[in-house]
């Protein structure tokens, strides 16, 4: 007799509570990033504190989203899909902003 390789579970697990906070924070961070880059391109790289504020806000929202995503992974027997999407998005944004800051410091 053959053993089944894959088991299918028909039990639906609820989403982790903190993951419902993580994903919107990551999406807000992505929106702030788009606004910051758009304004910077429109002003041909000569943006002032307004653009820097959008960028720093985007970075902070991404870091908080990563924190909430990490905390949601600690919840037992939950669905982590939203947390994983939010953490990937926030992680990419954090790496992007670190690269932008390093390029700005080295470029001057």
C-alpha cells in the first residue's frame, strides 16, 4: 500500500491579527516611496525637505511593518499570508532606502 505524499487540510486558519496591521503599513510605505521618487524626478533631484520627509516616513513605515510582520509570525496556528506579503514588501523597501541613503552619502 502506498503512503500519501501530500496531506490536504480543509481547516481554514484565521489570519494572524498583527498581519492585518503589517500589510497596510507596507502598502502605505510603498505609496510614500512612490510619492517621494515622483517628486524627486519632477524637481530633477533638487528636492528639499518635503521629499526627504516623504522618504523618511516611507522608511519608518517599512520598519514598523517589518516589526509587526515578525510579531505576527510568533502567533500560533494562524495563516501568515498577509504577514509574508507585507514583510517582503517592507523588506524590499528598507533595502531600497538604505541603498538610496548610502548612494547619497557616497555621492557627495
